[in-house]
C-alpha cells in the first residue's frame, strides 16, 4: 500500500510540474503582451522579474503557432530543479534587506 501511494505521489508531482510549466509560460506570454500595451515605463514586481527573465532565457516569445512541448519541458525542468524558486527567493531576499 505504501509503494502504491508513493508511485501515485510521484505521478501527482509530475503533473503539478507540468501544470506549473504551462501556467508560467502563459504568464510570461501575457507579460509580453501587456508590456506592448503599457510601454517601457511598466515594471514587474521583485519576484516576478527574475522568474520572467529565467523563463525567457529558456523560452522565447511565441509570435505564431508552434509546437509547445519542448518549451513546456524546459520550463518544467526549471520548476523541478528548484532553479526558479532559487532565483525568485534570491531577488526577494535582496529587496527585503534594509538599505
């Protein structure tokens, strides 16, 4: 019973990583569309900026329909490795330090 639960948990974790990858890609795409509307003076929050930058290093802006699986997998690896959380935490911790 414990092994079955562990396998189910692994499957759930894999699914959550994929869902987060899709959501993060959509958010990055949305940021780009919104920036076009708001112009150069728009800025992102302390945590959003490093997440966006890290995602955009792996995944370009989509100008047209394309196969998304390679991009989804790249972002999923950022989530699974903890790189995304580390980048955001580093920036947020820096912004909270007294100046």
